[in-house]
C-alpha cells in the first residue's frame, strides 16, 4: 500500500534553515503529494503551503516569504525549504497528497526551532 513519507526534520536554531522532503513509498505514482501542513502542540493543523489545481501555489500567511514549496515530478516528490525559522515554527509537519478520490497524510515529522 502506497504511503507518504516525510524526511528532513530536526532541531535548528532560530534563524536557521531546514529542507523537508515528501516521497511516496510503495506504488510511487499512486498518490500525488501536493501540500505541507503543520500542527503545533495545542493548536489545530494548519496549511503551510500547497500546489493547487491550476498549478499555482498558496502559502499560509505566517510563512510567506520564508518557506518555499517545490516539486520533482520525475521522483513524485515535494519539498519544503524553510528559511529564517522561528520558535513559533516548531510543530509536526505533515505531507498531504491525493489520488483524486481520497486525501492522504504522511506520518508527520518533528521540526523544533530553539531560541
């Protein structure tokens, strides 16, 4: 069974950078990864960045200008380049994807930004 797998998280100091990756394990092209979300302790899951159907990209207000989503179609992989990280970016980051019938979530990966 195909699933989304995130990697690249970890601990970084404020002002630093991390790059997250999301790939599909199993049947690699059965799910189209398309978005990053995050959930901080005690808060609701929120959109970080997403490709949308017309090919454009939307970003959450709190990450605009600092985070960049990109994709490698040949690898069916998406990335999230996170720059100028702040402690408030600390959260579990989830990759989201679709097979046009259902929406799938990765298992999540921890990003911790120390002050």
